[in-house]
C-alpha cells in the first residue's frame, strides 16, 4: 500500500459562554462575533458550532452542617440545572462535608440524583477542595467529550488534604468547565469569603460561570441559568501556532467584535497546555 505521512494538526477547542448583565446566556451569535487570541496573537477560527452537545456533568453538593436550612432550595436548583437534560446527557452526584463521598456514579436518570439528596444529613466540616478534586477525576469517566462540574457550597474549605493550587492546576488540565454557586447569607466570615473566591477562580479559569448568592431563595433561578448555560455553548476551534512547545502553558483570550454598551460578558478557559 501507499503509506503517505498524514500531518495532523490538533485543533484547540474552546467552549465559550456569552452572558448578559443578569447572568443569562446569549445563544444567537455567529462566528463573526468572535475573535480569538493565542498568547496575544490573533488566530483564525476554523470551526464554530453551537449545537447542544450532550454533557457529562458532575454535581458537587456541600452537605456540611451550615447547609441544613438551604438544602431544599439547593435540591430544587439541581432539578432546574438538569431540567433540559436529554437522552445523551448523564450526571453523577458527589457530596461532601468533612470528606467527599461519591453518592451515585454516572447515570442518565438525573431525577434519581435529587431523590438521593432528599434524606441527606447535613453535618460536619467542609472539605471543598478535596471534593472538587475527586469530582475532576470522576468526570473523566464520562462518555461525552463535553464535561462540566456544578459545585454548590456555602463555606470555605477547612478540612482538605489537597491544596488550592493543586486543585486549580488539575482543573485547568482537565478541560472541564466548572460552574459554581456560592451562598453566603449573613455575616461573611474570612473562611466563607475564601471559599467563594476559590469557587470564582475555578469558574473563571475553566470557562464556567460563577454565581454569588446572598439568599438561598435565589438558588432555583440560578439553577435555571446554569441549565441554559450547559446547553448554550459556542464551541470555537482554532489551530495553535506551529512553534508552540510541548508542556508549555498558552494563554487564550476571546473578544467580541460587537458588544453593545459593553453589557455582554465572555467566559472561556484562560489557556491550555500544549500536548505536542
């Protein structure tokens, strides 16, 4: 036979959200609305899709003692968040207090995940970092290329073995979008503030969305926004520059060509590791 050498150029695929001031995702933009920069240099967008790709979602739910009164609203937020799931979608449930615990592995029956929480006990401390770390390992087993986590917590970490820096690195390498909800109702202790800040960093660096709630009653509405975001994503692909070296971290920036009144916000991961 004739074995010609095929030159395969890997595409860098970037899931992108555009949201308005209210955190609602905008779904009707076209390729011409976007510009993409790799290490500051503009790149040509070679693929652009907006189809509702099936998602493998990991749900990470805080069940520490302070969550007790907020749990009913948190459960209805999860119902809303998975409300648009179709036959190709799947999710797992991982809860945490003093330690993370995988309550249910991947399933297409998302109603069973929220049923699982109905009788959950809230107790103990907050191993937030360890829980998200374990969820990142678990989400790899998902069957869909598109992977995401949804993390709901009202506290700062006070019981993890992994460090924040290790978690952020794992999150960036995982190519998983992390959606985060931080709830802080009364006083905002330094510990809670650092928890909310960590959740925000996880979301912004991976191209997910972060929601900061002052009241548990905002939870269901926020779940609905996340449901839209999970299905309303622009997949932008471009070829990385030829000279990019293996193992190096490269920064990505995405800009809108038209942004009326600067009211739209773009969320995309902050970069990628070269694998060549």
